[in-house]
């Protein structure tokens, strides 16, 4: 298969109609969102979901997020929309929040991962919404990367993973947020945060009054338990080299590297710290700025492979607010391998 690449920088670009046609006819297209690039296909066709899983090399028991361009599309996808969901949509849509509710019969089991719920969001990115509109259908769109690899935040990342595996890639520059959407389940009570993102637990609680954080945000999913959301698997977002999260002060981090470095060791650290380390280093944002960390973490994890790293020692981020999203991604990139120094 030859992948067609469309350079699109405006929601009014005529090429959006061509991308919409590819999707409407059952093809796959990588599209930009504010979070990461998504691998989109018709969410109402089980065969399109199967094509997405095949292109990613992803297990089919992992649910896909359905993307809509207009809130009017939501009603047909779920069995009902409670007042709590409407309040969240008013507060955070369009934007990086995914809401899980009991699904309608319109959503195929291939899209829901066999669950009786469906995850839906309306992206903030105007080009993404224009593409959904042009396709005429809601779009199932996990991240547009090979399964297990760091999510793509630029078209070049998508091209590395998906060129000649799908029909089209839309190049619209870098994503603004850099980590996937917050996923919140309203199919349970109280509401449960399944995957942290830019919209924080504190912000959700301001709307709902009470939000639980699922144990799988911090710990391994229990053996045999099905993932209720993307990003809950044991190992995810990983470069080829093994990653170790090192918790402690920068001085302790530098000392640990000095004592344990070998050929091929690479450090993931915060801006300005690289000058004080004895090994090749890649920065992923500023120490006290989780938003900058989120924007750069996946690119940093991809650069690790381009450097030919054999092992990676990563600085431990704050795990509150939006920092929880960065911590969660690094935790899975490291397969829960944490050392406290």
C-alpha cells in the first residue's frame, strides 16, 4: 500500500474533502488532534476497527476512542447522556477529555473492545473536526503509532511508524498538548479517572463533586482484567531500550547515573540539567512545568531510539495535576521499573 501524505494547515483546506472521502470509503488516515496524532477509521464499521488493529499491531481487546465533530453526534453512540456528562461536555468540549458511557447498538463490539461501554470525545483541533465532518461519520482513532511505541506528536513520527501501512497521513505540524486525552468513566459511580491527561482530576471534581482515580493509573492492571480504557496496559509508550524511572533529587540522580552507566546509557532529564550529567542526555521539558514535559515526553522517548540507546535512566516527574499524566506515561514506558535514590 502506498500512503498519500496531505499537508494541511487550515480547516478550510480543500484537501480535507479528499481525506474525508478516504475515510468514508473505509480507508484509514492518520489525523492531527491537540493531544497526539490519531489513526482514524469509520467508528460504525467493525471492519475498519480491525484494519486499525492490524495497522498498529495492536490486540483487539483494547477499546478505541470515538471522535465526533459535533455534540449532536454523541446521542446516537450511547444509551443515554446523564446530566453529569452534559456538564462535563459544557466545561471541557471541544478538548482533551474522553467520556465513557454505556454504548448504543450502533457502536460495533470491535470498536468497544468487546465492552458494553464506548469512549467518546470531541477534539479541540479544528482540522480534526473538519476531517470528521467531511467523512460524514464518527471516527475511531487510537494513537497513530505501532502498538507499544511512544505516541506520535508530529507527522514525522507517524511517517516513521505508518508509512505504507495506511491510506493517508495528514501533516499539520506538532500537537499542542503532547499526551493523550484524559479518560473518565461515567459508567461507574462515583466517576473514575482511567487515564490522566491535560484535564486533571481536580478540574473534573470541580464539575462532578467526586472523582476516583483508578488503581491502574499507578499500578499494573491485574492479571486477566480487561482494559476499560486505552493506555492501561502493563507496558506502553516504550522505546526499544529498557527505561528505569529514578526517583530522588537531581544530585542523587546524577550520582546514580555515574555509578551505573555503561556503554549506550542515555539520561532523560529536565532542561538545564543535561550539562551536569556524564552521559548523553535528552530533555523533556522544564522541571516545574508539567505542560512542557507533556509536550516533549513522547518525542524524547522516540529520540532515545534514534541515539541507539541500550538503557535509559529517566528523571521522576511530579505526579500531581497534569504531572500525573507525564508520570503515568513514563511509568508504563518503564514497565513500572522504579528505583528510589
